[in-house]
């Protein structure tokens, strides 16, 4: 991407500025929590359970405690604090019973890492292994309960629905129309099952937190590599029974999050260790193995889809059952399960729909938020089903989709009306299909001919949608203060985790205030004592909500400036405009005053001063959302839909199963490009991460539900050699009328539906429908060898968790 | 998960005999006493306070800890500090000279070859080592030199663009 | 890492051998790419680390007409990758070396370290095996040579006794008209252990040699299969036959990396492609 292909109609919004914090990052100056050292800081290590489910018979900490340099040793007996964003089902340290292989059984804080490591080795734990729950089917039989106290778990009532005496953390539903009738009236009913395994986020900076718990008061100071400082504050206060005001959270540079750092993870443990060590700051850092084995993942999921369709291609009814293998604790995973009920059928206009989404406990490492928040998983089911339907009907898959996609006038499955301001999935699909050169499905003759060469080409595409999955009262805010030189410093509550939030917000402010972007300084380190509130940095919501908050703050600042300038220039504010760092009179621009002259108040020639230091605030609360009806899932949960589509062109070596991704075309209706470089970065990153899920990634558990690939040796992510030859990005701009300059978020979307597009391309190439991810070389070859035309969940041996 | 550590229920008292180590880091001579079991990565960070080089796996698999040692790109997390006796080491802090960013760093910024930035120092050093020995690399040579560096954010394409632009500019502006 | 050790860097081979024999919990350090992982994961308890990189005998890397190629224990894999003579005379070794791990790791990992680590899936042994490599060992009892195909005794186990260390590898001069290739299958294009790796060689006298990794507790030469191929004579038909027949000669397991079935398939494919490439008939 050498030349700027995108031309913006705005002066500053839409320009491809360099990332604001790039220089710190290329010089090694950027300090991450991983780098931080505090005076008197101790280092912690954890002992993880070797068993998926076991009784902890005894823990002898005496030798560890006696080791010189050890300042605290904790195990489950030492604390009854419960943590959980939505359901309080997790102890900080396992007590009595471990629930997954990787569960924290004990922790040590010591003067240095090596001593902490030694102390861990000196702990004597006696376990009694118990029969674990392996997978969703076993979990649903409920012969063994992962949480025997499930009936008593504290949770958000009316939002999550744990089922009595079961392993179902939550059973969420939505229902629209008359399903039975619609199925009956359909020419064809097609049922299919799809599945995909858990995968890891793999941020390059592993989870790390430093906590200093004041021994003389309730005050807790936290430094964390995290996405949601205000959520940490709130949950810490809740779990520890103190005031939010007693909790202070600092977020330095963050080395990647992808949703894995969206909630609260190591902070409670670090807090307990600090308290036990007399208030010394304690750093708890996950090794890479712990990152895979102890910290949470994206959930494995099985989707069963039944579609009622007519021979002319009209979809009448869709019924989906999603079973999420969410592991040992509900964490954020339970919200992923809930979100599927209003967003889990893809961007299609379906009048009769029913979704059952169960977040299920098993004895595996638990799941949390992950880029896409369940949408990659549901779209794997949906977009493969759509492709299979088009095959059955003999209709071109592009035409079939165009017949059924959402468009203005249609309603989403939660009953929300789609308008022009919602954006256009059809334009996205049309754009990618055109760019990839789709000329229709391969014929069997073409396939056979190519097969003889050993390499077969295939093209496939898939659509996607996502809106932020968040509470109806989600809010973002911004504070702007002007310095004496007329430049501006800005504080937001959102975290720049690499997505470029600070740069995008600065661009919007630069546009509003008509200042060069260099004059907008966004505070890079979040401090909850000073920065204004933002719910979480997740959900691709920061551009939209943070952007709106920034605009409001800028406009308030301009109003204040004009009020003072009007006095200084002896006119009315309504006759003033602003440009290039000056406020000026619209009729006679020579009557003007620079921002700098009013930044700290305006002083008349005789010394009298008016106004004062310029500052402004802006807040944006999600506009017009409602909770969902617990039975029907109807309501208004979605603030802003971003639609998109991917098309891929692949080549498969039929003997080895290697897939070469030649070209990926991705289109998103972003409403308004804020910064093309940043969006292109999100697209490349998301596509490659999506290809990882498509071809390469997946947790593997053995029959004892022990994780078999807890390191980079066997848990691989794409490298530079695995990137596609070409990624083409297309930006559709149908503005969202209540968005900042019409913009929508697009942070997660590039990953969604990438596996679906690849799966569809694999069908085009091989004539085989794969129902299970990943489409590894082995899966491809064994699939071809089987002679079957559909490789189902039941056909796949020793795949993670869902056998 | 670590294998059962019961063999260490005895506190190992073999005692560490420190080794005096001298090397050149970013052009500066350095002399320190180190424990033999300290890795080069920890030496750079904990002793020399050069925090730019990061650990992201500790097993040589991800490349985040890449530095240049005697002209070669190596993963410092699996090298003992004592093995670097007499070595010439360059870390990310050694790329910019006299307050001016190198062409390589400028192009990483301009091509947006970074997002969270945690893998960036490793990529910069792998690229530096590549271009020092091969000023006109092919795409395959670039991928070969850099595929030992993992990135989860960028999808690599902007990094590839930055490396190619750097090579081009260095050939033109530095006549390499 | 918990291990606290004394670091010893001898300049004299006898010194090294005596030290290794005397000190029980002593380990050899060459490239470090394997042992550092063991140390970090606390899978070994080291009290002495003996860095052999200063031993002059381990520095050798030369090809002598007639005698062949000597690879000293300190020679790193990237030196082998960059060597024109290896590329020309032992192409399978060049390719195996180029496929190993990642660029940074190849700047440290040694060829000898790869065989001493004796992983069942090690990439270099198949190529070294087809070239009849011989291992030069120095120990308290003196020096000995062991053909590489007798060097591996089990998963991560070799014939090395306490106090012994491998000083170099010797590959005979293959002569004129020799051809070889190394092909491997992995889970991705980036660095990975081999799911299966096959080295195929056609010697100047027309006889084949086949080395394979990741399908047995150790890397292996498939002598019996070679004999059968040589008896039939090399042709496209024989190659197709051999690709099937190889299933009788290997017994791969299923593990976290791959199923046995896929390994069997890939062994066939890589053998077939390798041999067809060498006889000049691309598939």
C-alpha cells in the first residue's frame, strides 16, 4: 500500500496520518506493564492444577514459606473472594476443587522471579483426581456438575439464565414469527451441524498486573496490561467490598488485547498477594505457557442450523442451536453466548427465527471475550449453511445471498428496522465478489481437470455483521484542556491497545478544532483518577462512541472560546467562525484572535482579564438501546451495525492439503474512513488472524482434558510466510447519521467470516463441504481420502473438545 | 504446564559463581559481574536497563527478543549472558543516531508496520540484520529472515512494505 | 530457571571430556536452542554447563575432495545453509538445514546439536543419514566413530555415555552424479517441527537412499525399502510402488501434531515427489 488510494472529503478526518505513538514504539521507549518496576516490587509465580478436575486434598506450604526471599504464599484457604463480570463463579485461587487443568492452586510473591519459581517447586500438593466433564454433550447430560453450587451463583438476573442443577451457565433465547408454520410452508428443510475449537488470543505481551494494596486503608493501586480500566475498578470494588473510589487503575502501553484483556484477570490475585506481603507492590505476569493454559480463550462452539427455504431461494425460517463450550467459568463467555441470540443468524432478513444459545460449563480452560465476540463462530455455521443451501438449490451463492440479505425496510431478528443509515451489506458483498472475479461455481469437469495437476483453485465469499455487544447504558467520555500555546491535551477513557484509538480520536478533534493533528495531545496512559469514564475498550465501539464524545467536547470548547472571543473582538458569538487555530469574524476576518490568546483567559490591554483556562467535556451514552425480552430476544440491543464481506481466492495442493491463500478482498461499510492506514492495519491483522482460525489454530485436549498444546511449539499462529499474497480493502461509505462524521467501528469485523469464506472456497475447489475448523492440511487430506462429500463433526477424530 | 518439580524439593545450594562479562552494547563498552544462569535478554533489560527488547515467549519461538549479536539476528532469551563475552550487541535503542530516527524506523512509522508495538523491536532488529548483509533482498529472502518474528496485530503486509521501502531508500540514500 | 550452575568454557578437548565425566550434573552447551528450553522449563537440573564453542576441534567446517565434509560441533545451521559446497554436493542437507526452525534459531542451533538432541522429528538426520554420516565422539575412553544410523537409540536418546561428547560429523564425498532432495510437511509455512520429513538420494551408482523423520522413535534410514527399490530398478512405476510400500516400513504414531494416518500419507507423498524430482519426472 504505497500510494494513498483513499481520498477524503474532509481536511483531517480521513487523512492517513501516522500513528501518534509510533515513534515511542520504534525506539523502544514505550513502557508496557511488563516493563514496569516499582520500588519494593515483588515478583509472583503461580502453581497451576495439573488435573482438569480434582479434589485438593492438602497443600503444604511450609517449605515454600521458609525459603529466604519469599514474602507471601497463598492458596484457596486464604481467601473467599469471588470474581466474575456477570456471574460470580470464580475464586481467586481454587479451594477444595480444581475446575480445569490450569486453574490456579497456589501463588507465591518473592523478591525475585527465580526465588518465586523455586518456592512454587517447594509446594507440596496432594490431589485426588476426579472424573472431568470433557465436552458439551457430557456437560448437558449433567451427571457431573462443574459448579455444584450453580443454583446459588450470584448473577445478573433477567440477563443471564443459569439452569438449575445443570452445567448451563446461561440459556438465552430469541424467537420471532411463527417457526413451525414457516418450516411447513418451505419447499426444503436443511439441517446441518458445524463446529470449531477454542483458540488463543496470543497478544504478544502476556497478561501482567502490578498491584499495591495499602495495608492501612482500602486503597488499591493497579497497573495492568488491560483493555478496561473502569471495569477493573468496578469489579475490584464489588469483589473486595470497597468503594470504587478506593481503586486506582493505571494502563501503560498495552501489547495487544484482542478481547483477552477486556475483563479482569490477574488483578485480584496480585491484590491478595500484595495484602499478604504487607502492601508491597506485587507483579503477577503470565509466562507464555500460562497465557495459553491458565488465561482464558475463545470458546469452542457447536452450531446446529435448520433452514426452511423455497426452491426460488427465499429463506423462510431459521432455527439455530448454539452450544458454547465455555470451560470452567462464565467470565465474559456467558455474554458471548447471550449476544448470539440477536446477532447469530448473519445479516439476513428472516421473518421467522429462533435461536437457542447455551453457555456451557466444562472442565476446560474457560472462555472470555475474543475479537468478534462470538460472531466468527456463529458466522462459521451460518455462512457455511448458506453456501450449502445454495448448492442444494442450484442457485449461485451470490444471487442466493442477495435475495435474502438485509436492506432498508427489513428488520433484524431482534426487530430492529434497517435504514439507509444502517449501512449496506449488499454493497459490501457485491464489491468483493466483483473484485475477486467471481464467474460462478466451478463445474465438476473443471475440478477434475485441475485435480490432475495436483493443485486446485477455488473462490469463496461470506458476509458478516456485528454491532457492539454491550449494556444499554454504555458510555464514553472525553475531556479537553487547552494549553497556553493554543494546543490541546485530551483524555479519553478508552485504551489504545494498538488499534490506533488515540490517533483516531486526535484526528476527530483536529477536524473539529481545525488544528494540525500534532497540536492534539492524547494522554497515552489511562489513570482512572483523572481520565473520564469509558465502559470497556471492546466491541469496536470506541470510534463511534468515543468519537461522538470527542466531538461534543470540542464543540463545547469552541462555544466557550467564541464566548470569550466575542467579548475580546466586541461582537456576538454567532458572527464568529474558527479556522487554523484562530477565531475570526465571518464578515471581517481581520477581526480575529488566536486560540493561544484565550487559552488561559483573555487579558485586555489594560490588564483586566476575562474567561479562564479553557476546558471542556463530552459524554456519549448509547443512544436508544433497550434490554432484550428474555423469551423473545426482541429489543434494541445494537447501537451501530457494521456490515462487511470477504472473498478469497485459494489454491489447494490436493496431496498435502496445503492451502495457499492467493488473494483476500474485504469490504466494510464503515460510513466514513477516519484514517485509511489504521483501517487497513485492522483489516490485514484481522484477516490474518481469521486465517489462523481457518487453517491453523485450535486447542487440543487429551482424554484427561489436559491441554496438549500449551506453547508456541504446537499452538501456532500465522507467520509472515503464511500471509496471503494480497489483501485488497474496499471501504464502502454509507454514513451512519448518528456517528462521528458518519463513521462506524470496524475493529473486530475483519476477522469475522474469514473462515467461512475459506470454507466456501474449499468447497469450490474440492467439491467437499467441511463442517469443522480448522481446515488444516491434515483435515483437507483426510477429508479427501475419506471419499465423502461432507466432512461432519462426527467424522473428525481427535479434534479439540467437541468430539 | 511445567513438569513435576519434586526433584527440587531440596534447595539447591550449588552456589552461583559470578562471571565477569565484558561486551559492547550499542557501541558502548560494558563490564559487569553476572550469574551464569542469567539470559542475555535479562542482562540487557535488568542490568543495562535497556527495556526495548521484550520477552514474549522465552523459548526462542516468537522473535520478540531478537537482537543483533556479532552481526547475526538471534533470540536473546535462549542465550546465556556469559555466551556474549566479547560480543558486539545492537538493540533497538541503538538504531537511531544523534537524535534522528533511522530510515528503517521512519518507514515502519510511515507504512504503519506496527500497532501495539510489542513485537516491533524484534522486527526492527531482524530487518536491520537482514539489510546489513543483503541490501537488496527478494520477497522470499525477507520472509525467510522475518518469519521467526510473530505479530498478532498487523497481518505482516505493512511490515513487508516497510522493509521493502527501507531497502529501497537505503540503497538510494546511503548508497549501500 | 531454577538451575544454578557453574559455567565452564574449555579450550582443550581433554579438559572438556574430563570435566563432563567428573561432574555428574553437567550438560554440554553448543547452540543452546534445545538445552535452554529444558533449563527454562526446569526439565533438567544442571549444576555445570560446559560450553564447547571454544574447542578448536568443533570449529571445523570444510570439504576435502575424496575425504568429504567435516562439520564440527560448533558449526551453526545457517553456515550450512549458506555453504555453496553443501548446496552443490549435499543438496538434501542444504534443504533440510534451510527448513529448520527459524532464521534466528539457525544462527545459533548447531548441526551436531540437532543430532544429539535426538528428537524423533529432527530435520537434519534424514539428510545426514542418506549421506552415511559418521559421528566422531571423544570420551574418557578415547575417540570412537559411530555411523549415524546406529547413533540414535530411542526418543531423545543416543549412544553417548557419560563424559562423551560429539566433536564432529563426517560425510563421505558423494562423488560425481549424486542427487538428493529433502522434502518436509508441516502445519504452516512458518517455522514448525516436521510432521514428516523425507530425504531421498540417488547415488552415482544409481542406488537410492531414503532417510525419514517423525515416523518412528528415532530418525531412520529405510534400508529394507531401499533394497527393494534397488532390486526393481528406479523408474516412475517403482516410485509409485515405493510410495505405497513405504507404509510397510514405518509405524508413525498419532500425537498432538498429527495423526498416524496423515503421517503415513505424507510419507508416501514426500517420497514419491522426492524420487520423481530426482529422476527428472516432475509429478
